């Protein structure tokens, strides 16, 4: 941690900022303004000696060598845009003739930022050790006259202080605090000075004095424009996490949690919001209009969405048997919120939450000591945004979508066509709701439905009571993003009223991997057995190489003493090579994790990781006489089991089934094999089916094999692989679709 700090305080005298593309003003923009004030204007002749100029240069070179500063900025709102028509820099299109400047005027749109209060902008540079250059910069800062455009009059003052005192100034500022992440930024990130910035500014200033140069003589004389080189600077990624205030719902007498019903999340939000707004208005009457606009939402416009605090009731999560009643309330003030987070904390602390109309206090809001529940909503305990985020999110409270489904009852039987149309419309509206909420992450898949995702949740329509939303507008949703997204995530028209709250879903590693075989390396379908054996040996080799020791039972099918695994459970891979397009060539290989096929046991976390790691590393398969196969691993996305392995009641053979025991009597073979099929289903953790042998076959290499039909009392989910050679793709059953 640095011991000292250079703190520069800048005030915009008109309360407006016309700089384009950055807020707060970037550190490099401030650096430019400091240089302009120090070297230009009435100070241009101040450098009486070479030593004076050298001291000034040395001070700015010291400043440009410092790490990026922390920035605290007041809240602002966009002002009215104005279009100016000015000459552009395309004079070459007019033969370089300055007299034709009027022919190349172009529109320039300017939209100022209007400050919500008179707080200054603070720049805090960490200083490792005292330096005489810091005092020189502090003196030169007083010469700053503008920041932004020429019309943005500004003043500045600087001081040297200890780091703890400087951090305290940032905390007391009341505005958003932007901290450098330590990573190089990209387009749109703030620019910061780098070593060489001062020299590049001097060179740019010198180039501007001769950017128009006459070339040639007489009638051939032309004026050429030379664009000055851009100054040296670098974009730096900054982070400005919102202020998050977490409260418990407590009983005033016992101090125990006072749970609030999940389905009344919107009523809780409205009760807390209105009570806090009333308290703030009484204490700060001058802020009443701002409180009504931003906290309550009355009269809020499109520009206010990014500044409004969010009040999010947090149902309890974390375990399948957890009661999802609401026990906590999160108040999140975004970085640009004009309402001071300290005022919001005071307004919500101790609020009595009264049940509608009867005057009974159901709970009081108490600042939370334990913030661990935030982890279940994608936020770390420290309150900063999660470093990794999550791709898969599911609603805890339903999303209020912009438009309802066209027609039809909400409950009761409806046709499949009507249901599909309603869900398609809701899915389209959900994509629009994500855009309205400012979530730009690409969506790879989404699902909507009326039922909750957890067994103790509430149907979407039950949240409509007491709200302005019809039950038909409320949907539970699941969203899979293409990239990780940090929480908390609230979407839809009810996101400021306690609805549309999502929770991240912890995704298990894939338990099925499909490999696509490159067309020019596909072997004949008759060599499926050779390819499956080669696939097993290749995965064993990869497990040994990456695991650094003996091959686990998961890949070898043997115990550590080299004997076959005889636990009674199928704890090693199930593999399949098949010709999906029917052209006589193998085009797809599949590896199932054993727990996907045998439901009678649960794998460890290490076994799940090992399966994903080893199967994901295979790209080339050397299969002996079948040749060298180039493979593209296609991991089955977690949660996509509905498509990869659907559920059905009736299943039929796709590959021959070889019974585990040979029938003793030929005339009773069909019934014996049917009993063997039922026994195999029992071993896999499946319910007993009605089994029917439909055809007798001869297995490759001799032996008995059959084709069969399995009929279950209820729909079961695949995959179903049974019999003696199930681990090599035998006994594969598929749904008997009409």
C-alpha cells in the first residue's frame, strides 16, 4: 500500500461538462489541462531560465510515471444535445484550398453532462515516497483554467497527504469512486498518461503551428494540411462498483428473522421504498423532487434509469430444502446515483414494515452483519462484483415482460400450439427486457415457463396480487449467456419493484461428450468395435498422462490391483461409435459418464472434473486398421439433457442387446431375456419396465443377441444402455417416437 498521495481537486465552475466520450474526465484529459495551464496563457513567458523549464518538465515527467489515479466524481445527468456545423478535416477533397472551407462543413453533436450537485472531481495518485516534484505539481495545478472544452471553465487545487487520509476523502465524497483494475483497457476506457506523454504534447503543439504549409510557386502553389501526431497515452480499465446496503428483516422484540412471504415480494419493495422516501423527504425537503423521481420513480425518464437505486428483496437460497421466504433486503445505488449512499443507509435503517392496511408491523430493517447470502445472487461477500460471474441464471421472482401473451387462459388446459406461441412471444419479449435493463452480454439460449425452478418456489401468477402487472405478464425464465455475467441480475418492467430477480446456477461439468469425426477420416461402420476399443485406450492414456499416476477406474474399468471392478455399479465410461447419416461410415463418437447411465450412484466432484478434463483433451484418435480419426469434441452443454437424452415411456433397441445370462431353455428364451432386461433396468436405477423381445439376432463373434421394446409406467430420461456390452455401445435404446 502506498504511504502518500497526490490529491487534485477540480471544480467545474458552470456545473457542466462538454467533453465527449468520457465521464468522469479521464486522467489524461486532466494531464493535458494541467500542461496547458502550466505552459500557456500568461504563464508562457514564466520560464525565465532553462532551470525553471527543466524543473517544470521534470515535475510532469514524474506525474506521467505514476500509476493510474483513483477518481471520485459527482453524479451527472445528460443535458440537451446541440448540433453545430463546423468544417471537417477533409480539405484535401477541395484541392487543399482554405477558401473552400464552407463546402466541407459537417454536423457535430454535443451533449453536455449536467452535474447534479457542486461536489468536485477528485483525482488521487498513489505516491510511494515523498518527492519535490509533487509540491511543484501542486503549485502548477492552480493554473488550470478549463477541463473538457474551451467553454468548460474550471479551477483546481492540489495537496500532498497520507494515503489513509486520502482514502477517507474519497469515502466522504459521496459520489461514485472509480478504481483502476490494473488491466490494460480498450475502446471507451479512460485514457491515462504514460512515460513520454509530456514530450508528445510538446511535439503536437509545435506541429499545430505549421500544420498548413504552402508548396510550389506561382500558379502551382497549393496549401497542404498536415495532421499533428496523436499524443501518447494508454486506456486503462476502471471499475466503479455500486454501493450495496444489505438489511435483515428482524422482529423488534426477539431480534430473530421475520420472514416475509415470497409471493409478496413486490409489496415488501413498495412498503420499504415509500417509507424510506417519506423519511428522506421530511429530513431533506429540498431533495423531495429528486427522491420522488429516483427512489419512488414518479416522473422518472429514460435518462434516470441508470441513476435509480434498486430495492431487491432477497429470498433465502443455498439448499434444496431451504424455505425461500424473504429475510433480507438489498438496496443498490449505482455509481451515478445523485442520492448519497449515506442518506439512503440512514433512510432504510430501522424502518418498520407494515402489513397492508392493518397497521401491524411485520418486521424492521436492520443492517446485516452477515453478507454471505449475496454469494447466492452473484455478489462476493466484500460487495464487489464477482470476478467470474455465471453463464446460467434462473428467476427467483418472475419477470414482468413488456407485453402479455395474446389470449387464452393462464391456468387450465390449453393447446400445445397456443402454449408454444405464448412462450415464443414471451422469449422474444425477454430479449427486449434484457436490452432495456442495459445487459449487453450475448444470449445463447433462454427458456420461459409459469412454474418455478425450485420445488419450494411460487408460480409466476401468484406474484401479481397487489401489483400493476397482470398475471399473464409474469414468467419464470432461464437465461444462458455466452459469457459470464456478474450479479445481482434483475430484468423486466418490475425490476424496481422486487420482480425479475435472477440467481446464478452452479453448473456441473458435462457428463456427456460427442465427438464429430472429420469427413475425410471416417472409417467404415463395420469397424465400430475397433474404434470403440481405440477410444477407450486413448482416454485411458490421456487420464494417465494428465493425472500423473495410475489410470482411475472411471476410464479403465479396473480396480487399482488391475482386477475388474466388481462393485455391482457400472463406474466406468460408456462409449459408442455410430453412423448417424446412414452412409456406411462412422461420423459420431459418444462418451457418457457412468453416472449418467447408471443412476444408482453419485460421483465425487473429482470424478466429474476428471471426466470433463480427459474427454475434452481428445482431438486425434489412432484406431489401428480403422485409421487416424480427427475429432472435434462437442461437450453437451449442462442443462441440455432434454435435447441430448429426452424422456419417453417407450424405448426400442438401436443396437443389439446381449443378455447378461444365457437362457437355459431355448423355448423359454424370450421370457428369460425379458426378465434379464428388467433386472438390468433395476441395476441402472430405472423403474421396472414391461420388456418384449421383438427379434432374435446373432451377436458379432457368435452368441445370442436380441432387439427389444421397453415400456415404462412413467416417462424416463435417457440414455439407456443395458446388457453385457453396454460399455461398448451395445444395448442402446432410443425413444419410440411416432
